[in-house]
C-alpha cells in the first residue's frame, strides 16, 4: 500500500443511509485496509426499527441529479 494512503482517507461527505426508510447516522466511511479500492467500510447507528426480520437498506452517494444508490432489494436483518 502506498504510504500516501496511510492513514486511509475518509469518504466525505459521508453517504446517506436509510434502514426501513428511516435515516441512519453514519459515523464513518472509509476504504478497508488491505482490500482493493472501492470496498468501503461504514460504521452506522441503526435507527429504532420496529420490524423483526429483513428490512430494506439504501446507501446513497451524493445529492446531484446523477446520485447513485445501492442495488435494488438490499436488506439488513434486524431483531429489536
């Protein structure tokens, strides 16, 4: 890994995350050390979801007309 990437850069502004259509707080978003570029680790606070089981999760990068979100049907399993 090039020394210019230590410490690893943070992805700012952070992507927006919703879980079960509720906004989640993104605490950090950064590349993963030792992995290929493009893999992003995010630490988020899951909102109070009242549903058990699989709920939709959407990660959105940017807020311009060309905004891209995660693939359709991405889910996260929660157990309140």
